[in-house]
C-alpha cells in the first residue's frame, strides 16, 4: 500500500479534516504558507538589491568569496553527517562447529530495555530484539524484570540474568544476583532468561528442552556485547556448545524461533531477522535495544 | 446502511463502518484501530496511508474523520470532551464507551474552534 503524496505532512500542532481539503481548517499550515511567501518575497527583494549594487573593492570580493567557500564546506559536512550513521550494527555470518550462525555486533550507542510495540520510525534505534518470555497463564513477563529502576515483574524460574547499569551490560547465572538491586537503585534494567554460558562454560539450565528451533542469544566476550542467532533450527545444548566454541565469556538466551529483530547497518540499510507479526506482539512483549 | 472503510493488505482485509471507528492511533509503521464495539485491531499500515485511503474511499463523506497531529485520526461524531490545558480529548458515545486520548494544546484549540462552528 503506497502513501498518496498529495496529502501533505502534518505537524503535531495541526489538525486536518479528511476529505475536506477546501475547509481551510489547517490554519497553522496556512499560516506557514504565508510565512513562506513572505520569505520568498524578501529574498527576491534582497537579490534585486544585490544585483543593482556596484561591485565592491578587492577586499569586499575576497570576503564574499570566503563566505561562499565557508558555505560550501558547511554543506559538505552536513551531507557527511547524514551518510555516516553515528551508531550501527555489524552483521557477520560464520559457521561454528558446523552450525551456521549470524552475529550482530552493536557499534556505539547504548543498550536499554523497553516493553510494548517498538517505534519503527525511531531512527535512533539501530538494533532491537525480544528479551524476556511471557507467561502463558497471565501474559505477564516471566521472571524478574526492571525497567528504568522500576521492578515490574518478579520471579526466579530462570536463573540466567542480564543487567544494564550505566549503559553497561552484565550477564550472569544465579538466584539472587546483586545486579538486580543495583539495577533498581541506579535506574537501570534487568531481565531473566535461560542462562547458556557462565564463566566461559556451558550452563545446563535449558538442556531439558530437546526440541529444535532457531536460537538467539546475547553474549559477552572481552567486554563486547553481541547477539548470535542460528540460521537453522538447533537444540539448546547444541547452541550452547556453539557459543562455548565461540569462546564467549557469558551468554543468556533471547526469544528465538521466528521472533523479529531488526536494525541498521553502517550504511543505514535496514536489516531484519525473523517474521514481523503485530498480532503476536503483546502489551508485555519486552525488547533489548541499542540506540544513540 | 452507512459507508465503510476497506483496508486491504496482501494477506488480509478489514472492512469497518465509519460509525464503527472511534479513533485510529499511530504505532510507528503500524496503526491501531479502536472500534465502537470495544474491539481493537492492529493494522499493518501507517496512519498517513490510512488518511489517504479514507479520503479516497469516502471522498467528502470522509470529513467525519479528523487527523490530529502525527498520531491520531478521530471520528468527530464521538468528540465528547476537550480540555486544552490537560491536553485531553475524550471520545465517547455517552453510553457504552469512553476513550481518553492526548493531543497538543494547539491541535485541541483548533479542534475546539472547529466543533464550536458546527
């Protein structure tokens, strides 16, 4: 479905009666047209004055030329700033121990958590993927969950945890991590999922689940956070062994299967994984995201 | 029988009578339709696309709907209460439903003037 460009943009301080373009109720927009017309008129007058003005001396001309040069560089800098994303996600595909995986490495920006439908128009989000699971019985978030210092769900069904404090991600595996209280006190973030790797070793929390699915995990290695997902369905144990072979220091599971993840690469190209289905996004669907 | 809006994508179709729409809000690339029967539905189209679609399908009858800022399309027949300082707009049929939405003060001021002239 393509948007009809005949309908102009609207600002938040405007209203517009639909199907009634002659109503003139877009007063603020009309005011802007008057302002634009006035600016065009003023520019015309200034141009006319400059055209009839006598040429100045050499110093005046140099000054004018310098102004032109300065303007050229400013414009070039503006173009550069648009083309180079301030933060982005690097995407790499590898085969580890015979398992094809895709690795997303956020570059720049800061991680956080959010709940609900992501704002797909927010260009500052350069990677986002689902974080905690949802309980089937009451549709609440499964396990401890802290959002900007507020604990909005409690539970230790899963012992894997991820905390984001002062923009730094830590991943662990235990029942009562100090990071939970620290996240609350510092206005940070915290969620629980299956622990996969702790201290560089395979954690068997998820090993009872024998079925195969596409797997996704948040990992830490030498202080760098990144996301690994399998391109094919794998069991939890096999996925954990892949992460172990990647020599990650810690890893926690993220919602896998066909769950949707998207981001932007260095060139601003949109990248996506999984299937977007708005019907499966619930009020309590949570995400870990990186934005600048 | 009243007129309908038909929203069709490659995989589904939604057909709703104009009086069945209370308001539509923007969720980025998607929109949420709030219905008079209490239901709601996520639409995989942007609000601007819906505005275009309503204008094209309903033509001048589309003036029952008002676009408010970037985030809302409302059914003017359900405007029940406007409070500019609180940036509050209540949409209700005064019987079965009442929805409170937020909009900018300038937009609500213009909406109030519009309704006063009706």
